[in-house]
C-alpha cells in the first residue's frame, strides 16, 4: 500500500521558520520525482516546489523562491521542505505528492493527507 | 501565458453528462491531468494524459483535448461526484507546474 505521511505543520509567527517532512512507503521513492503542493484555506491548489529523483534538478514557484528549500533523503524514503521567512500568505495545508510521467505527460498519482501550516502576523 | 483557466462553478442534474474545461497555452505542449477533491480530503487523480484512468476510477470519467483546451467529461453524474475539480500541467518551459483555479461541481 502506498503511503505518504506529512508532518511538521504548526502555528508559527511571521518571519519564523518551519521544516516539513514527508515519509513515504509502498513505491520506489528513489526513482520518483517529488513535489510539494499547498492549499490556502478556501482556495485552490498551488504548486510550491519540485525535486527530481536524484535531487539534481530543483524548481520553485516564484512565491517561495529564496525562502523555501526542498530536499530529499533517498535512504530514508523521505521528502522535506524547509520554510524560512514565513509570511501570513504561506498559511495553507501542505501536501507532498509524487509527480509521475515523462516528456509531455506528467501527473500527481500519489498524495499525502497534508499538514497544516498557520502563520500568524 | 503561464496560467490554466477553469470555470469556477458548474452545475449538472443527477444522471446527466457534464464537461469541465481547462484552457492554457501550455496545453498545446503538455497533456493535462485532472483531480477531484472533496472537503477535508487530499486531491485524487481521475484522468491523466490523452484519456487514462487510474485504477479504481469509474469509467464514467473521461478526458479529451484540442488545441489549448483540455476537457474532463463525466457521463451519468452521480451524487458522489460533487467535488472541486482541478486541471494540472507543466508550464511551457517544462520547469514549473501549473494548476487551474478549480471548478466546483454541483450535482442537482
């Protein structure tokens, strides 16, 4: 059974930092591109960051670039998101998800249940 | 443009057919994928690529695309299909990921 379990969400003050983790099992993590996607309360899905299977390529949404860092530990089947200089508009449920596919076809086939980050101003 | 555009709200009568659309320049290069999301739950993949359904997704869900528009069609809508639906693709550079703004499907 595939499982993605996020943790680390919390209430933090603006300007603070937080580190999210995503523990995975049931699929070959080391061969998988992984992403973080967030959803602000009552809003739609927003892509945050991507990391390829080896960690060689990393991409960020403009809204978090320079503040957030995505990383992974293939030995631990885990994905991370270090969030610094947090702002009120970073308040959201953060999902980790596997990004599968290639060439012209990409899709998120596995999702975690999400972890809530609340930033107080 | 680096956006995917969806109608915010769509309504359909129980048992009828509904089409949800997604427009964006990147769809000329990349296939769309579609997700539904119910309140308090994580998104679930329902269609990816030209018209592929993951295991466990009913065959009343289908996908299609033409030019810069991708469509999700639900044939014989059920009450449990009431949810938010999101389309997704990469941007034209291929480096960033895009989501549509979402369509709230109401089943009457």
